[in-house]
C-alpha cells in the first residue's frame, strides 16, 4: 500500500542506535505525519530501543529488529539508512522493487560516477544503475527532482556547509573557480558513536585540542567538487581541509575565494535563499555561530569582502547531526512525499 492510503507515512530506520539514527527518531517522534514502524539494528536486535538508548524509555517505539528487506517493505513507505556501512547497496534495489522509497544517509548514492565512488570509498558499487536515478538530497538546489524521487542520497555534513554558500556565486560566474579554499571545523560526533583511529575522537585526544585531518584528500572533497562543477558547467577543484574541534556537535566552515567580478554578497545570497526556510543570511560574520544552530535544521551564512585582496570570505554554521544529517534527510523526505518542507523541523528539533 502507498503512503497516500495512510494518514501517516510509515518510516523505517536501519542503524537506529547510531547517532544519526537516534536523531532521526527524535525528529520523527515530533513529526505529525510520520509513524516509526521499523527499527533495524544488527547488534541490538531483540532489545527494546530504551535498552540500547535509555533516553527513549517510556516512548513506546517498536522493538529493535534484525534488518530484513521483507519485513521492512511490509510495514514501511520509506526507509532511512542511518549507518555508515555499504549495506545500502544490497538493500536499496530490493526496497525500490517493493515500491518503498529510500533515503540513504551514507555515501553510496552521492556520486554519479562509479569510479569516483570506488576510488574514495574503496568499495565496489554493486548497483551502479541506480546512480543516475538517485537525487542528491539538498532541497535548496534539487527540490524539483526530489518531488518525484524514489532514492535520495543525503548530502555529507561538510559538503552541505560548502555547497549552500558557494552555489549562487558559482552558478552566476562571480568567482575565480581556481581559488576556492574551504576551512572546516567539526565536533567529534561527526565520527559517530564509536572510536575511530583515523578521527582520534577519544575525549582525551580531542579535548582542549584542534587538529587537521585527511589533509591529502578527504572523501567529501569530490562530493563538493561534483556539485559545484555541475553548477558552473565546467570542472571545479577546491582546496578542502577538515579539522576536529573539541565540540560534541556542529560544523563551522570558512571559505576563501577570489571574486572575478564586482559583487554584492548580500544581494546574491538573498536572491538565492530569501525564501528558503532553513537558510539564514547574516550581514555580520559575528552572528554566524554554532550555538545559534545547535539542535536545529538551520544553515547560517555570513560574508565579508576583502577588497584589497579581491577576496570573498563566507562563514557558515550548521549542526552536523541535523542539517548535516538527520534533519536534512527528513526535509528531503517531506519534499518527496509532498509535505510542507518544514514539517517536524521547526523550531529546535532535538
């Protein structure tokens, strides 16, 4: 049965006990048109959700189940893949065959090129035929395509913080495209719940410390480049350096680029985003900060012009767990099901 036959959209979440899964649950519990009908977890199957995540005690959600395409398809209109594994390559085709929409919060459907995916994720793509169909889940850029999407590739958190501010300037040919440098800082939640040797996200290593990582090439760089190139109509390469900051949540990004023509940043940004419910434009960079976006689906953007160096500087803040992951996924789901885009996402979602 389709979602239209139900008062509510039946939602499944795979990887329900991870940070993205947890935040999806928190948002969807406040969503008036969503009903959580399937919670999948490999390691916690058979447990009540509150046994794995005590914050959900007395909430009355389904017991965690071992992931099963057949079971999920019977009770879901849409399934979110909330984990960072490539299991979605196996699941997505089967769910789509059963007329279940898919929102993948991982990287498996973000690229149009199989070669790009394989190079950066060292995994063979087993359903490349779906790459052409997958819609990048950034409503600010791809809303029209999302309205009819069956398969949504949720953007990465860093790319969201880079593509949103740069898009109108790149699209209008206002920048020297060879000059873009992106300097990003993320909280430790970007690495998930478990310890990552690559991210070194233990408290004793991250507290009172800031360090750059993946300096020779981060996986999110080609994601940024692909979408900026599409907007520019030609190949765009960027410098991108991520940093781990001693924060639980949030991304703060500063972007430096030479402008090719005289420009009014406020006019450009407002022309693009004035009607967007989750993009807020500030004239002063001082107003772009993490405390203003924590727990919300907002992306805050500020700017400055250095005329002496002919440089545009963009400042961006967002919550990596919401606008950078779960909130954006729900925003895209709303569009795909014909709902008001802000449903379940205003004001502070979590």
